[in-house]
């Protein structure tokens, strides 16, 4: 049963308000099939530690773009950050601010990002 650990993780560690859990699950039901240890926690650690996303903005960012939690860190998130840095000229030091304001940029296809 993955439901309780996932909900507990989203509320306690990600900062999703309990009254928003239904909204996030309805918008991305696959979330309930993801492992906290194998998928959710590593992605959250990446966003906090490598991207530098402030913890107080984590919940809103994930609520806006829950699909980020299912993204492969190396092949997707890190690759798109590098693309934004190289092709759009976004300094890595500003990446957290860009992602907090517009988390959808990490959901864009590489083709769309290069156009």
C-alpha cells in the first residue's frame, strides 16, 4: 500500500497542504504508484540540494507541476537545466528562481526548448 507513505511524504516533506492532496492526485494520479524512496525523495533532494530551490517554495512548485516527481533526474531534469543554461543563457545560480516561478519549463520537450 503506497497511499499512506506517499501522502505523508507530500505533506510532511514536500510541504503540500493536506487539503491540496486531492488536487495533486487528480491532476497526476500516477503519483500514487511512485516509490517514496526510489522516486519522490531523490527528486526532492535534487530540487533542494542541486537546483537550490528554497524549501518554502517546494510545495507550490510540486503542486503546480507534480509531473516533476516522476522525471528522471539525469536524463530529464539535469539535462533540461543544462539546456536552459547553455541555450537560453540562464545562469545556474538563477535556476532555482526560474524553476520556482515557472516549473513548467522543466516539462518542455528539448525540441520545444531549442525553438
